[in-house]
């Protein structure tokens, strides 16, 4: 009976945010409630779980808050620095450096802040809409991959590390970097090269229009939402442990990889909470996470930087998909070959 309830909860978690606007708007509260319900139907409430749910979000929430406030202070200086570097090295090298550095540093400054920096940088490049779209999409692929290297980069990393902290994996702060870096770092560089090749200065169309500047209060609200979001994912991960033990842990690595293309439509941190467990083999874990973070860039709902950049720059889903789906399919194929080689 509990398993049936879990599948109902999973369906609600995966599809209600698309079907009901109120759920999409208050996603953090919704996931918290669904996570609490999953723990309840499987009778897994304990003092240890509550302690983990309260402590697990602290690192990433602190990073989002600190770097958010720092970005607020430095935001007005970004434009002058962008213009100076752009004049010195030209558009192609600037685009390459921006995509790569945002991807790599997102693991420390968080995907959220990296996406906000991207929006600021894109606005000062004065590209036409098509070229700005290419820059934003490849940057978000890069940020989505790079931020998964540490547990403070984005909720996916925080949840994966927390769920694998005990035996047999004993995941610490650098666990994801050690096991995924050989794939992700070249992937970030590939995104930088692709963006540099395809983005061209010029054109007569106007660029993407940035939304209103956020206030200091918005930074604290966002940090609070991240805390609640990760807490809900901790509950979901615990609640779905029976499903992980019974079904997902027995899937071959290649099936986990390709099935996780669903992350293009569904938040990859939520899928991480429902999929990853300590009883999985390392190859299964690597394949599942890589599938999630790559395909997460293909559509707007798949990843946090996509959502932020699309919302700030008013990018439509069809516009995003036109650039990101072909790029994502190419990256999925390339990474699958890399998994077969380096497994």
C-alpha cells in the first residue's frame, strides 16, 4: 500500500507543477508537503531525519545568501569590467571565458548567482537576440554541469552528497568533483568552445530584455526558498527509499542515463531525491547524475539557471528549445561515449 502511495506522490510531484500555476509558483512549499507526505506513508519519521532535514540545507542556503548579497554590491561594476575585457580580447574569447568560468565557479558561488551574473554579462555584450540566446543556453548548460561538482553549487549536489554520506560511499564535500570532474570539466570547456564558435557580434535585432532589478529583500526570500526546497527534497529522498531499493538500484547504468532525459522537463534536483541511494553502485550513480545535469539544460524547467535566465530575460520555451534541444542531444551522446570509456 505504501508503494502505491509513493507512485501517486511521484506523479503529483512530476506533473502538478506543469498543470497548476499555483503549485508552480509555490514549488518549494509544495515539495516540502509532498516530501513530508512521502515520509508519513512509509512511516519513516525519526529524530535523525528531522535533524538531517534541518541541517542539510544550511550550506547551500548560506552560499546563496552570502554570494547573493555580494552580487548585489558588485552588480553595478560588472558592466564596466565586461566592456574593458571585451575590448581587450574580442567577442569570441570573451564568450569562451564567460561560459567556462561561470560553469566552473558556479560550484562555489552557486548556480543561482552564476545565472544572475550571466544575465548581467549578456546585457552588456549588445548582441542580437539570436546570438544572445546561444550564449545564454550554452552558459546554462555549463552552469548546470559545473554547479554539480560540490554540494553548495545547487540542490542536486546537496541532495546527492547528503544521501551518499554514509556507507558504502562516505560522500564528502569533494565526492562529486572526484567522481564526475573527469566528465564535467571537459563538458564545460566544450560548451565554451561551442558558444565561441556560434556566437557572432553584430546583427540588427534587439537583444533579450532583462527583467526588473531585484531588491535586497528578494535575496533573503530566495535563500529561504532554497532552504525549504532542499528540506523538502531530503524528505522526498527518505520517503522514496523503498522505491529506490526495490526498482531503481537494479537498473543498469545505461538505462538510468537515458531515462533521465526526463530531466529536460522536470527539475533534476527532485529526480535526484527520488533516484539516488547509497545501495547504488558508483557507475549507476555517475550515469544517473550525468544524465540529469546534461538533459536538465534542454528545456527551461530542467534546471535552476535555465529558470532564472529565462525568467529574467523573458525567453519563451519554444525559443529556448530551438537552441538547447539539439545541443543537449549532442552532449548526451558525447557524455554517454565518455561514460563507456572512463567507467
